[in-house]
């Protein structure tokens, strides 16, 4: 059963985004904004040079570390290099609104620190695509009043969510345990897609892989080397994830290497 957020989100290509979605938004009076990681990362500063921008840490308790603040940028024009950076590096999200830059910055800054069922008060990187996607899927209230466009985990498609029909007002956000779990799965999805082989998969396949990795980690997989091996193994054998015998191997209580070798042998058996 789809969660309430997944019913909102539409998968679109960059071509659809640049030739249809964004022009339609601009033609109907919306302004285009991006919320991105710190400008000192990579070449984000050069890509946003000349665009009006404000740091999200302004007038918050994080203002003493302004040098690492994420930024809200109002785009003067459609910058294909910037869009490509956001998509390939998962460095931010896009929002469309009729409100001004200061109004949106003040609104979004409210959500930099929220309450979590598991951690209490916690910093929320809602501008990270993996977190943004999770919130839209489970707790989209903080994006009410906006059109939201976020890179998907395969780094080749976008998720488009229309929430502009709701009032733009500050909400009290409490991150549920379920939302936190989905955030972790989506982070694993982003990690998987660092490997080029995963970037050619569907978002559904990446989700399967991410859930598998999350299950392995919960089952005491700690070796970074084996994590890398699992990432490579699964990228070539996504279909095995739904296999009942494969799932049995994942759930068995055994040491990390034995589990990996058993999975490898099962895959070889089916390929023989």
C-alpha cells in the first residue's frame, strides 16, 4: 500500500523537467528556488554566481557556524549545469513558490531543528534528497505550500511533488521512528548509486538494494570491505533479492563472510 507521500510524487526525466515542468511553473507566476548544501562544496559557488541567495542559518542558533550553512538560492535563469550537479551529486532540492526569498528562508529555517522520536532534538538535513524524499513519503507537512522537485536515488530521474494547494505555515514536525527508518534506507540508496552500475537501475531496484543493505547492517554487518562487495554483487544480481532462498541466507545467524559466500554460491547456482 502506498504511503500518502508516494501518491503525490511523480517520476520525471530531466528533459520533462526543463522543457515542461519548470517552464509551466515560471509561466504561471512561480519563482524557482534551490536549497543546496554549503556553497563551498565542489563548484556550487560558481554555479550560483549572480543569483540572489540567503544562508539558512541566518537568525538561528546555528549562525555562529555560518561558513557551513546550507543556502536558499533564487534562480535568475534555468541553469542546466546546476541542475546536473544537483542530480548527479544529490547536492540539493528544488522548490517553486510565489513567496519571496526572505519569506521562504525564514520558513525553512524553522525546520533545521526538529524533534525525533528516537533522538529528541535533532538537526534535519531536509535539503538532502534522501531526507527530502523520505519526508515527502511519510511526513510532507513541512513542504506544504511548495512544488518540490528532488533528485531520485538513481541520479537520473527527478521526483516531482505538488503541495502548493496547502497553506504555507510553520508546523511542529516530530520525526517518527518509521520516517527515520525510511531516511536510512534512502541514504543507503544514495550510497549504492555512487557506483555507476546502480545508476542504470530503476528506483524500485535501488530501493530493493537499499533495504537489503539496511537489513544486513541491522544483522551485524560491520566490515566496510564486505559492504562494498555486497554493493557490487547486488548491482549485477538485483533479481535475486526476491528469491526466498536468498532471503533465508540474509536472515540466518552466521558470520559476515559466511553469509556473503553463501549468497555468492546461490547466485552462481542460478546462473549455471
